[in-house]
């Protein structure tokens, strides 16, 4: 595999330069500059460390190839070289991945939207289980989940649940969770032990800041009403629920979980911005890809991305044909193997699309 060594050496020089700048009194006096340069250096750290390992392996290979001329060392060297070549290839692939352009949304917080699909009350209970699964996953990662809006079913499940997930690299970890999730199990209300199939839909949206999406107040139609459903007397009797209609797009967002009208409005606007940002991202993708797949469509069983089979303790992700026989652990938040497999698959697709080469427009930060 051919790597762009000139670019890699340039990144290594920049890494050293940043180290010197961060020791400069002039830079240290500017907190914002320190933060900016630290971030850039952190972004470069992994690719530079991998390059150093690659250079060390290349030196060892050159030394061994020279030693082939020595009859006393030839046998030992011939045994060692295949392992060094394999190690070099593995490192080269890792560096190639690090040089792929990163998604600017990867480090953003995430709006997580979960809605029950086909299956009535069982679908709502499944939606609640999926939200709990992501809650445990977030807890394991040290992330924070803040409920933005919920609509409960009669049996305590979720018809809809919207939450903000905050923390390190949240979107990059959750981005492939969007789609239709299907469950096969015996519902608690089933008296004859029959297995039912239900669905819920998951949308994963990068949190949009005001600088990402500008919203004109004239484009909004805001309605105020009393909150409904569970939530306590204070929530249910005050006119605190806020519904916002974005007239240009037709998007409607409702938030009622807070007692404060202002807080509900702020949360609703946050969700609206994220949905508008996602709509723009999909529009851009549609312009460049005829095979763009919508994250959430109608919720029909045939459009599933993942199946949770309780009788067989099995989870299957249909996009990458991965089956894991540990559903009991996955629903408790042990999603690492699934998340890693999906990200690896995506990286392989990017490499294939680039023809195994670093794209010409890849970021100079080594990501």
C-alpha cells in the first residue's frame, strides 16, 4: 500500500511546531489560542505516533535486508521478515484510515429520536427498551442524556421519545443506529405464548448550533397549550407545552416536559434546528449519490436495519450481516462490538470509494 509520505512528514513537522508554539509565553497568554492549538495537536497525535512506528519498522526491514548477505544471519532474518512485512501492511492500512476526511459532525452532541412503529402497545414497550439500551450505553461512555420530549403509551412504553445525548464523540458513535429496529418476542400481554414482531424507528441527528442553522422568527408559528400525559400535576395543568411549526419546511416540533414555557421553547428550537440540519445534509447527499438511503422511513418491517430475537438471545444487523448471540448484554448497553463493526464497515467503504488512496481533498489535520 502506497502512503503519501510527503504529506505525513509535513503533518509530523506541524506536530513538532505546535509543541514549540504551546511552550511560547505569547501563546500561553491567550487561552483561546492555547485551546485551538491543543486541539490541532491532539488531532495529529495518533497519525504522527503511527508514522513513527512505521518508520521504525521500515528501518528494521532495511537492516534485515542488508543482513541477508551474512550467511550466519540469513536464516534468522528470513524468519523475521514476513512478520515485519505484515506489521508494516497493518500499520499502513491504519494510517490510511486516519487520513480519510472526517465528518465535521462526528464530535457533535446528538439528538436521539425514538418512535414506536408497527405492533401497537408492544411496539411502544420496545421503543422504551431501545431508549433504555442507549441510556445504558451512554452511561458506560460517561455521556449525559437529557430528555427533550416524551409521549407515553397506556402501558408505560414510548410512542415517541426525544433526547439530547452530550459527551465526547457522541455522533460518531451513534450515527449508524438510525433506522428501523425490529423485535421478535412474546409480549407480556400474550396469553398463548406466541411470538410477535414489532418495530420502532430511531433517528440520530447531530445537534445543530445557531451558527449551523439560522431560523427566522417570521417563519415560525408557535402554539401554547397545557401539557398532557404523565408528568405530575404542575406540568399537566400549566400552559407550558410548546408546539413550533416551521412554515417553509412544514416541520412540527412539540416539547412539554418542562414546567417552563421558555425552557420548552428552547428545547423545541434545538430539536427543530437539528432536524433542519439533517434535512440539508440529506439534500446534499441526494445531489451526489443516487443511492442515498433515508435514515428513517415508514417503519414497515421490511425496512429493518436490525432484529432483536429474544427467544434465541440473538441480534442481527442486516446491513453488515453481523449476528451476535448476546442480546441480553446488548439491551443492557453493551453495544461496543456492533458500533465498532459498523464504523469499520463504513471506513472500508470510504477506502474502496477512494480506490485505496487518500482522497485529494482530505483534511490536513490527519483525520
